[in-house]
């Protein structure tokens, strides 16, 4: 037994832990150690195409695939429903210096998110006189992408005289930074060509107050003496309206409206003794049904 103890004693002493403070690292040269194997590999951006979305459906494993395909088709058809709406963007009284007037801009449409039939009208005038401008638009609106729509149709001008009918093509949509924009190109049955551009922005300043600045400009590609229009920029309108909107059904507003005839159109207006610009305070409402 004594001999066995003497044999095990050196083994136990060798296996005993040594305190860390007792280990001397001064003689070790760590700079010579190769640590490259411990470095994390650098991430390299891949250029492989994204995987295709899965084409299988979990329900097809339980039910007949033909029945599930018919159900999915029916669901998509139910989501693509058609509705009718009437939207009055502006119906307002314009208080000017001795020449109070009125203005309107609205549309009715029937259809869905992709295709709609639209009937739109806008115009303005002075109380006691005939309306200066009455426009009626009828067009098909088709969604090009989630942001912009194509317009194809006609516009008929009841005022000013003589009446004109135009073929219409346009683009409307939501531009970057949430600007509502519209651009239209019009060709009349007489061959004269016009263009119109609109831009507006709606900024909610409280839960109920919305300020809406907007601009509209018309351009003529040639003189149209019968319409008292000269080539170049015809007319510029600027406005800003503060709307009280507790709900979208009916929202009153106040604001300011300024318009000016430009270039050759302004010269023709001066020659006829007409004003070329006007500033008015506006009171009206916006409605949607």
C-alpha cells in the first residue's frame, strides 16, 4: 500500500492547478503567434438574383388544388369591386374689389382602383355676368402604377365663346414629397393645341386644420384669336386655402385666390379693355359623397 501511495503522489502533484498569478508571461513573444485563423471573414455583397416567390399554397396540400385555385380567383374578383363617388374639391365665393365672383372644381367617377370612368367640371365667373369659363371633361382613367394614372377622353368648353371640343390625354398622380400633380395635352376640332399643368399640396397642421396651396398654368402652342388667346403661356392661377376638416364629407375653408393672364393673352385682354389680373378672398367648402 505504501508503494502505491508513493507512485500516485507525483501524478497528483502534476495534475494540481497552478494559480494564474504564478504564471510568468514575460518571456512569451505574442507577436510571433499566427492569429489569422481567428479573424472573422469579411462580408461580401452578393449579386445573385433574388429567389422567386413561392408558387405553392399550403391549402393545396389539404384540399383539391383546382378548388383552391377557383377560390383564390373568386377572392381576387371580390376585391376588385366598382364604386361611385362624387367629390367637390372647390365650391366657393370669391370676394374681390367690386367684382365678387364664384368658382368650382369637382368630379364624379365610377369604377375601381385600376379603371374608372370620370366626369369632371371646373369653371369661374362674376356675379351679374355670364360665366367666364365652363369646362366639362369626360375621360377614362387607368392606373399605370401605384402612383400615377393615365387620362384619355374629351373636354368640351361651354365658355368662353365660341365653344370648342378637345381630345384629351393626361397624367395625374402623386409626385415625390406628396405633391398632387396633373398634366394634360388638348387638341381641338379646329386644330389648336393647348396644355395645362396643375400642382397642389395638402399639409395637415392639426388634426382638423389642413392648408392647401396650389397652382395652375395654361399654355397655347399657337394664337387662337377667336378665343382671345395668344401663343405661349395663357394664364396662371395661384391659391392657398385653409380647410377645417373634422370629416371628409363636408369641410369648409377660407383662403386667397390670384390669377393673371400672360403674354399674348394679356395683350389681347388689355386691347379689349379687360383686367389682366385679379386677387380675391375665398370662402367655400369641400365635400365628398
